[in-house]
C-alpha cells in the first residue's frame, strides 16, 4: 500500500486551513496536492482531532490483519474440505 507524503498532523493542519476560510485551490497549490486528494481527506478526516485520527488508523490496521487471518483460515478450511471429499 502506498504511504502518504503527509503525516496525520499535516493533513489535519491542511484541513484546518480550509475551515478557517482559505480557498481550496490555493491550499492545494500551496501544498502540492490535487483537489480530489483534499476532498478525500475532508470526507475521511473532517472534524477529527489527532487522537481520533490515530484511533482510526489503528482500527484500519486491525481490520486489515483480521481480514488476512480470515482469508488464511478460509483457505485452510477449503483445503481440508477438498481432502475429505476425495475418494481414496
């Protein structure tokens, strides 16, 4: 997965600039991001503070780990099922 050039605190400060009334195109130009990136960040992190953002990242990482564990267990179950269905 691609890592962002911006830290969580930088993203929050960029969003706060927009909340303070600075025009979005100017913010995007200043920080070298596209307007789509800005609006994606706003939809995902809008109204959050640093602690909430950290918790969100932790939950996303845990969710990713659990999905991987489920996929591995499901694969094992399918292999066992195939082995049991074969006639010896």
